C-alpha cells in the first residue's frame, strides 16, 4: 500500500510542479491563468512537494502566505496518512 501512496504522491507532485511552471509562463505572457484554487487543490491532494518546489524554482506565488500554509498543512496531512499506513 505504501508503494502506491509514494507513486501517487510523486505523480501529483510532478503534475503540480508542471502547472506552477505553466502558470508562471502564462503570467509573463499575459495569458489565461490557472486558477489559484487549482494549484492549491492539487497541493492538498498530494502535490505539496511539487508545489513547494514549483514555488521556489519558478519564483511563483511566493508572496502569498497562504500558499506556504497549504503546503505545510498538506505535508502534515500526508505524513499522518503515511504514518497510519505504516502502523497498520
């Protein structure tokens, strides 16, 4: 079960990282943007690592404190889930 969680979190993180980069590119080009709730939602659904790396790598959404808060909450949530899976 843990193996599947790790694969899931990796896939979600990759997707979230890519979308942070795409949104930054669109912001610079003054094009249609990816909604913040999509970026935050993907982070909560397991893409927190990709979200945090995307924020730092692309220097995107770093002035919004709530993005950092969602990353921390999501990390804690998934750490708890993994702990529960390992404890079983």
